[in-house]
């Protein structure tokens, strides 16, 4: 073999080895260059509208893949707790009481100024100096069977003896059940709602007056709404708009009344995970969720009130009063309220 041939072979061998080495080193870079996934932790009940409205709009605008992990708020909290320092969730949609715990444990970061639509939110839906905001307000009313009764105008109507064994309540394990305590205290004392929320003696004293009328207290709403639709129950006292009006839309003979004393909204919060991946994209996701265009679509799809003040409320609900809830008080005392309920409200 001639010397030029040897040199050519050496050069080819060196080049092949160099390329192989480069391939090994380049592979992680190629992986890093692949489009990343924005992972959102939310509630299972929000999966449908998230997949049909929110995710397609965001992916189209930003050309990025979104993965939605639907579960419960406490499960999302546990994920953040276990992965502190190496988070994989970028943002979370959780109940307000769980948000309070997440803030206390340093798991959330304030919404930055790159969420400009947050400036258009209604009063009362931005919490703890912007640690989280409410993206929707599913409201609580009285669901009633339209074949059995006329629309109730007051929360006091459920106490009328003519509704003996015809009223269904959510239990205190359900968040909407906690709100019934506040209403009972308000009806008993006449105090402003903010003060009535703290008077549980009055709340339980009033609720006991309703016991002859209570058909059942539920933790799973399926049986309750079946009884309502069949006419066995006349009303569900403390019904969530997203549940009742969705069933109405499918043809059930039920309607949801907004009593004159005002009502509450279910806690529907969204926040950035501290040290979560892709913080800029996570902020953009929240900003789009709060935009007038998406808010209008979400409100229509979920039968909820929008939180962006530029989006009008659904017809007939423009004057609905939403009383704020002291969620810190709920978080601190709920366990004792549940224990008291079990003792004093057993049927």
C-alpha cells in the first residue's frame, strides 16, 4: 500500500470517528431542540372545555404542544410538593383553598406583568397580591324541577314546610355545601355576608330548621340530580351552574334560580408554578385564558360568569351579586364544620 493511500485511509478513519463522536454529542442537542410540551395541572371536570377551546387556541397561536393532566386540586398540590426543586408542571388550575396552601409552601410565583389581561379582571378575583386569579366564576343557585314548582326568588324558600322531604343539599365535603352554612347564618342573623361567614352557631341553628325538608345530603351529585329530574326532589339547594345548566341543556326539566340575596362563585383559580418549566409560555397561556375572546367562549361553554370585566355576563345575570368568601377561614375551620355537621345534621 502506497503512502498516499495510507494517508487517505487514515483521514477517512479519522473523519468517520469524528462524525461518530459528533453524533453522540449532537443527539442531546437535537432532543433539546425538539418542541417542548407545556404541562397544565387541572381538574378532570375541566378537561372537555380545555381540550375543545383553550388548548387548540393556544397551540395554534404559539405552535407548542400542551398536555393537560386532569385530576383533583389536592393531587396537583401533591405533585408540586413532591417535585419541589424539579417541577414539571408549568401552571395549575386549582380551588382557592388549595391555592392558599400552595402559597404558604412556596410553590407558586406571582403572575408577572406579561399577563396583561389580568389588569382587566373584575374586583375580587385576584388573590394575595396576584399569586393567583380566578379565570371563571361558576355560580351557585337553587336548581329546581320546572314541573314541580315555580322559580324560587329567595334562599329562604327552602325552609317553607310545603317542601317537606323535597330539598336536597350538598354535604360539607363538597365546596358548595360550605356555602350553605354562610347563607344559613345570613338568613338567621341578618348580618352582612362577610360577618355571617364567621357565625357558625347561627348557621347550624338555622340549618336545623330545614331538617324536615331535607330529602338527602349528597357527596356525589349524580343521584341527587336524578332525583331532581324525576320530580322526587323539588330543588337542589346550592347547585353549581356548570352542573345544573348542563343537564338543562340536555333536556332535563330543571332550571337554576339566582336568589335575590346574592350568591357565591365556586373557586376556580389559575397560577404559575414556582420554578416550573417554560415560564414565559405558561404566562402566555394564562393571558390567553383571561382574554375577552376566550373568556366569552368559556363562559358560554361552562354556564359560568366571566372574570374579565370587558366580557358581559350572560343574559339575566348582569346584576347577580357574588359575595366574596374568606377562603383562609374555610381552610382553617372546615374540618370542625364537617364534624359538627355529622353530629347535628344527621337525618
